């Protein structure tokens, strides 16, 4: 073998050895918690987000999704993200109010014109008011909002027909276990009764509460039509959920992968808006076929009375939200 061939052979062997010895790129695994059931659009969001992030990051990031309150209810989820025990999650804006009270304004009843307005106002990349509040949340609670998803308008259901706040007087009505919902249910005329979502079907079946409010997607996914007879289309909330991450976790991720997380969060979030709006139309017919009676303004539902009563209660209980609510309402 001449010297040139010998050197080429040695170089090839050395290159193969270095290639075999080089460590594989490290994979970051991020746990993602939420309280929704597997059939809810919020679980579709989490799963789709995880799938696309892993693909675009070429395996550098793996998202493990834990639905259905597997890692805890609302309070445990928020506390977990704040401490870093749960790196990533989504839940109601109202669940973040004990860390930053004014962020609850993004979940205020009757504040949005429609789902498009709600998604625009809560966009952490484009909405100036959302950016400002997210920055404050980072400084105050070590949590950053990186996206949002749309679940649809929240509607009321009950074991009876409800037309106005007067019909709910002295009746126990389920609310999310958060101060905002306590105020809202009180404004609706009922006795607020906090129940975690995982316990809701049982609470309705046993009569602990006579009704609840949620998007139609959740009502269908959790088979609440089996324990509720009427649905009232109040549309009192455009249900947008923030996706939030522990700040230390966020800063530990390389910049190019942070960009992928933000890009995918925005992309899949916009898709939930389209899916949510389409689902609302289909689900009314599906739920009617499953025995639910729908009450709208045409049938005498007094949405204006609910709006007036609920808004008055929110303004009384959360007076500091007013400037932020005015900015949110003004977004076009």
C-alpha cells in the first residue's frame, strides 16, 4: 500500500471512530399538564403541540402530555409551573390571578365580541396588552405566557330551563374553583359552588349542583348531556386558555428551540379557533339529538339581564381590572 492510500485509510478509520464516539444530541423532556379530558379540544391542542414541536426540533425536545388533572387540579398546576415541578401547562387566566391579580381581566365575562377578538387580545406575540401582562407575570411569578388556545364560548347547562338570573336564585351552581367564577356565578343569581372538573359529572348526578357552564366541546366530551337537560346559549365567556411555562425552564432551552415552541403554540392556537367555531355549530345539533333542549334569546333567554348582573358583580369584586378591561375591549 502506498503512503497516499495508507493515509486515506487511516483518515477514514479515524473519522468513523470519532463519529461513533460523538455523543448524540441531548434531548430535553418537558412535562405538560392540563385538567381537560382526552376528548376535549384542549387535549387535542396539547397533543398536536407536542407532536409538532418534537418534529420541528428534530427530536431535541420531547413534550409529555398529562391530561385530566393527572398532575393536580388548577391550584396544583399553577403552583407546579411556578416552582418548576411542572414545566409547562395551560389553564384559565383566572387561575393565575393569585400570582398576578390583573391577568384575570382576560377571562372577564362578556368582555369579548367573539372568538376572533378574544384570540387577538390574548396573543402573546402580537397583543401589546398581553405582552405587558406576561412580562409582569415573569417578574412576579417566574411564569411566562407563550401561547393560547380557544375552547369556544362558555354556555350554561342545568337540570331545568333557565331564562334569567331570577331563575337561579338560591340554587347551587357549579363554578371553577377560582374567585372569578365565584363572582360570576353570584352575578348569575346562583349560589357559587366550586367543583373540580374531574368531579363535575358526579356533582351534577348527585344534585350537589343543579347546573354548570362550559364550552359545548367540553359538555359533549364529558357526556354532561347524561346529567343535564337544558343548555342556555348565554355565550358569557369566550373561553381562551393561556399556555404558560416556568421561566427557568424557558431560559434553559436554546433560543432556536424557544422560537419553535412559540411558533407552534401560535400555529396550533389559531387552528383551535377554527375548530372551535366549527364544532359549536355541529354540537348544537348533536346535543339536541342526545336529548338536550336549547334555549336562546329567541326562546326568551334574557342575555342582557345576565350581562348587566354579572358585569356589575365583576366590577364590584375586581375594581382594579377596569383600566385593563377597557384596553382589551378596545382591541380590533
